[in-house]
């Protein structure tokens, strides 16, 4: 057996594809973020990551279609991304209200009431665009590319499709958590929560075959957490949020200086998002099972694609 090339599929083995992608995409995003554009450089990072991901899918993975990426941007995709955003906004609002009721946060003011803030809406708009970008390119990296490749890499004779999916979600979510390991004020518990968030974001992609819910949830969770309610986002303070607050309470419960996703309230919020997502998907008539795209082998998927052309 060739340890580098899968001769049957005529391409690099999954482990090498994943390593090359992770190494290169972080460089590509770093280049995009290094372009000085007054905060709007996140758009470049998105464009660069999308371009590199297309190259990876098409030429490194040797796929004739990008359907596995879940980026078929038809009407249903936009509806699902909006529903995902609504779920995340609702849950973050509940987290804010609970903390306000129990006195673990104190509202210090509002962006429009601060002296010299005639353009208070600009930082919020900028953060909105940044979080749309982050939600898109992180989901593209961590779910859209990694999960199909991990599934294919762990599809041995003794491992059935469901088990390979579970392994793929575990590894992709773990990478997602570890990638936040250098964030300010990070704790072991906050990393575990982000790993759990990775699982939560993977589930709708695996059920619907579309990345829409995942992008919508990821974007809105970050935006409402930091841009609206004034919490820290993965340890980072957000300037110009609509609400300025002071965080108090037990850090294990509230997340403290890392933000809600660093505490038990974040764990509950992530699980609530997961439950609401299941409910909405079921209401749209989609079976709560692994999408057919992830049940087929690479060669089966390619043959089916060519037959449908």
C-alpha cells in the first residue's frame, strides 16, 4: 500500500490533504488579514480562503463537484442561514437576560449615549461585516473542508459510515477548539466549550448537506455576543458594542473575562442552540439523519455526479 497516494482514487491520502490545507489556509487568511484596510481586511481573508478552498477541493482533493462543501447558495441556503442566525441571536439574548436578572453583569451605558460618538453605528457595522466574514471562512475551514476529508480518511472496512462521521466531527471540533487556545484569557473549560460548539456547528451541516445553518449560527453568536450585548468574544474585548457592560459573578458560571462561551452558561447556550436547530430542521421536513453526501465513498460520489451531469 502506498503510504502517500491512494492509487484507487488517484489522489493524496486524506491525512496529507488535511495537513496541507490547514497549513496553507492559515497562511492565506493571515495574508488577507494583514492587508491594511481599516478593519475591512476580513473581506480579503474571506475571499482568499474561499479561493484557496476551491483550489484545494478541485485540485488537491480532485473533486469534480463542490457539492460536498455545502455552498450551493440557492434560496433554501439563505433561508437556513437566516434561521441559524435567529437561533443564535435568541440564545445569546437569553444568556444576557439571565445574567442581568442574577446581577452578574452591570450595564454601564450604550454606544449612542457616549460623548463624541456621533458615528456610533460605524463600529457596529464594521464588527457585523467582520463576524459575517469569520463565520463564513471558519465554517469553510473547520466544517466544509475538514469533515468530508476526515470522513473519507477514516472510512475503513471495519469502520461504518456513522462511526467515521463521529470521528470526523470529534477531530474537526478538537482542531476548532485548539485553534482558540492562544486567545486572551483562555481556560481549559473554555476550550472544551468551543470543542462542543464545533460539534453543534457540525450537526446541521451533516444533516442538511448545506453549510447554511452553521454559518448563520456562527456569525450571529459572535455578533450578538460582542457587537450587541457587549460580552467578550472568545476572550477578546469588543470596542463600540451597542451595550457596554461590566462582567461579574463566578467565572466558572459566567465565563468571566473570556465571555459566555468560557462558562457553564455558555455550555447551556450551546446545547440550547443545538436543540433549537434540531427542532427547526425537523419542522422543515428534513430527516434527522446523516445526509446522503456523507454516506457515499469518494468514488461513489464522483460516479453519481458524472451520471447526473
